């Protein structure tokens, strides 16, 4: 009969558990989705990972939405400062800032000019005949997108590549409704501006908005709401650098979401003032 002492078994068990814990401490990596976008020479990355969305510049997080807590964190690495603000507080701050800007623009324009804008807009809207067609397909790293061509009559106003498959992959990391809550803040601000100005949303924008809701927007050419084509202008729009250069699944070390905590934490208003002063100094130089 083979006999193994209890002490020996306990020793092996402790070593086994230690190895498991050590491996877990060294390799707590989980796959996330990184989308790399180039716009006008500036490369940014979007990171979707376990109910978090982050924007990265030079591979460092500058903006983070944590949807477990519904908090926004902004990080300035040059100043070594950051701020964290809750969703409701950010929404209220954004609305106040938007209304202040609206009042400023109304005062600057004056009632007479606003009335002229309203009249011209109403005339234009009566002539708008929105429609769309589905054009070419685009595949980026295995994700399929369809091109939607949005027209006013026979004149193209926008070309948008929308990927449902990429949106479905993002949804596995961050549910779509969480991102939509953030997007709605900015949609509401625009709607408030149009309402105060006495201008309804145009039919082309409503059509584009419905198309955007079908998936993730990979690429866009926006020619503006127009009734006549302009080949020279169209070429200029299409030459603007606006591409998705890479979509990758990568292992994410959770420490990336806490790195900024070694910086000084400020409240939201103090953070904004520090950043504004930094920008002013850079402009002066």
C-alpha cells in the first residue's frame, strides 16, 4: 500500500495554489478591441474593454468612460493631472455650457439676422428631397461595412460606410445603450440649439442619423446639405485623411485604466481651467 504523508500532500497543494495565484497576478490579461483611426494626420485609438471605453493619444488614455460606475475621466499627461465626473453631473455641465454658447451666439447674430436665417432655412428645407442608395462594400480586418450614399434629389450629400458586424463586436465589450446615453448628451445639445434658433432638424440629417444607428461608422465624406454638385469641392472633401487603419483584438492589462491615478486629481472646473491656461500659453508661444 502506497503511503503519502498528509504534510507532503499539504506541501504540494500549497505550491500548486501558489503557482495558480502567481500566474493570475502576472497575467491578468483579457482581450479587448482597439480601433485605430487617422484623421487629418492625427492618429487616435478607441479601446473597448469590459464595459469601458477609452480614447488614446500616443497609446496613452486621455479620456475614459467607465460604464460600471458611469463616470468620465479626463487625463492630461503633460500637466500630470486628471479629473473624474459622474454622468449626471457631466450632462448638466454640458447643457449649461451649451446654453451659454447659444445665448452668446444669439446676442452676436441679433434678431434680424436670425429671422433671415430662419426664412432661408425654411425655403431650403421645402426643396430637400432626401433619399439614399447602398453602394460599395469595404472590409477592414475582417469587418464588413456597406457604403450608404445620401442624396438630396440627385446630388450626393454624404457617403457613409457603416459596419453592423463591427458594432456587434463592440457590443460584446460595451453594450450599445451605454454608448448611446453619452451620444444623446450631444444630440440633445444640438437639438436645443436648433430649437432656440427656431430651426428644425433638416430631413437629410434625420436620414443620416437613422443610417448611423445601423452600425459603427467606419468612414464618412460629408459634402454638406446642398442642391448642386461641385467637383472641385468634392475632391477637396475626399482628399481629407479620414481612415480606419487597424482593428485588432489585443490583451489588455487592467493597470492601463489606473495609471493616471499617480497624477494630481482636480475637480472638473479646476481641471478645465488648467487645460485652458496651458492651451493659451502654447498659443502665445
